[in-house]
């Protein structure tokens, strides 16, 4: 039986030991399915140990005794979690090396009450193909200079397990973890992943899922909803994990002379607003063959402001934040629905509300629901809802 030495007080896995999604969450999805004449909702689950490949750990404590971990609920007290069982083992090793480097370099951990101390947060992302770690040390300093010795120690001690090392400056009095400015210490500019298609690039400031095995299965499911030759518009595209996978090519028999390989989509319009994600998307697009690149149009800006990007699309894909669809995009989809709308939701309440609005005018109907246990041991569920033009 899986056990955790950090519970309590670590709040990271409130349903630790329960392998399925929450009963109330599943009940809400089943009710939604019944209301739209659908069968039971299939739930896709994966590994329950070592699945987290991306972590952000707070650094607190005192000089010579830093703690790296998560805040206790409702406090700024950090629970030190050196042996977290849901994190990839490399994340735990990186955290231990960073902790030792902070001690040896005599770096003071950050303290909220007086807004002092240098080391504020640690971000670690594991690249699957190389089994190496992209490491970001977040400091309460406008430059990396006060932490230079510590960064050098981290680089030298991680050795071949280090993908890249970065310093991020975050001097604001806020709970925001990452600041806007990154200093590149060493290594490649981005972590590279593949989800059955083109390479997807994650610079250190770009959003990424922490459970990539389940994320890949979500992307596979979305890709199955896109007919060959379709015109596709994707909103909240991020670095392109979904959109670039849609470009994966398919083979068709051509008599006795062999196979011809065609692009899955005829045109792909991708919308994103975050500068770090747009940077990662640009890296992914630069790596494509010219013929593939010509089929893609990037539309920068908020999804609401760029709702017209859905015009003439056969398939619209949206993967919004927990608040759900921007109102302008929602209104556009209701007034002028595409043949198919694929909604990847990370917020159950917003999914329920948006579904009511999308189907109220009877121009769209909910045709399928599938749930994904993307964040085991929590109340979170990722849902893919497919809508068809009625």
C-alpha cells in the first residue's frame, strides 16, 4: 500500500490513497451526461506514483536550514517534502541538491512578513526523453548576482542530470510564483516533448501539465475528433501541445505503388496570449517542415478578443483556464457554431455553466464526455466534451 511520510500536514494530495476521481465530481459528470442523453462517462487513469514531472516548491525556513515544499493550508508555513511519492524521483533529487547548495552558499530563504531573504521558489521540470531536469531558482533579487555561487553549485552537482538552469527574478509583494524576467545560466532554451506529433517546446515560463502520460492520452483523444483535411481553430493553445499534435501525418494507400502521406489538417489557426507560451510555440513552429508551417496561422491575443479566429473552421478546439471560455468566444460559438467543438476543461463548474450556454440555443448538442484523472488524489478532473452542430 502506498504511504506518504509528509501527510499531514502537506496538503498536496487531499485524497491520498483514493485511486479514482472524486465521487462528487463523477456524479456531476454522470448527471450532465444523462441530461444530454449520453451513456456513462468513461474515466481514464494512469500511474499513481512518480507521475508528477513538473513541480513548484516554496523555499522558506532560515539560514542554514531551508525548507522546500508546499504551504500548509491557509498559512505561509512550508512543509518540507524531501520524499514526495507523487513526484518524479529526479525532482526529489534536484530539491535535495538545491537545498544543500543554498546551505553551502549561505543563501537566506525568503520571509513574507518582512519581504526579505533571497531564495523564494524552485521550479523543476523533467524532460521525458533525456530524463534531465530544467531548473529555475526564483529569487527576491533584481539580478542573479547574489545567487551566482549557489547557481554554480547546482549546475556542478547535478551534472548530467541537469537539462538547463535559470534564474527568475520575483521581487513583488504578491503570491505570484514566477516573475517576468529569466536569466539563462546554462543548457538548452526549452524542454522538448512529443505527443504523437511534432516537437513541443516548453521555455521555463510557459505553462505545462505535470502529468504528461495522462496529458498525452487527452491529446490523443482530441486528435481523434479532428477529421482528415479539416480546417481547425485552437484557442488557449499554449505552446501547441494539442495543435502541433493535430498536424501528425496520416498515410493513404495509392494503388500498388505505395503510400502517399498527407497532412491531417488543411489549415490550423492557433490563438494564445501568454508571451512565454508564444515563445515556446514559435520554437515549435520553427522546427516544422516548410509545407507544414504554411498551414499554420498564429493569432496572438486573448481568446475573447480573437473569437473571430473561429470563422470558417470545421473544428474548434479550446483548452481554457479554470474560469472557462471567454464570454466573447462563448457568444461566437453559440451564434455561429462550427461542425464540431472540442472543449478541454480543467474546471468542472465552468464546464457545466458553459455547456448550458452552448446548448441553450439548440444549435450545438453535447455528443460525448470523457474524464481524465490528470491530478490523482485531488478533487480536480480534466474533461473532454465534444459538441456537434445540431
